[in-house]
């Protein structure tokens, strides 16, 4: 029985790594767009961090929401 738990943990780690990678891309795009608009470097870093955090939170919320909707429906 321990194999499904190990496989599930491995799959969850893979999803988290994918979420982080996609969030980093979002953060970089936001930072570059902010810099391109003429903002200061500090503002671009803060905007990029906000983009990263928002994207990561959304990526984490979607699977939980889908799971809950499946349970209800």
C-alpha cells in the first residue's frame, strides 16, 4: 500500500515545481513590462514579485477548487 502514497507525493512535488516555474515566468514578464514602461528598478522588482505571488496563489487555488466542485457535484 505505501506505493500509491509515494507516487502521489512525487506527483504533487512535480506539480509544485511546474507552478513555481510558471510563476517565475509570469513574474519576469511583469517585471520586464514594468521596466519597459519607464518605472524604476525597485518598482519593477516589486511588481514582478507581486505577479509571481499572485500567479502562484492562483495555481495553488485551482486544483483545490476543482476538487471541491467535483465533490459537490
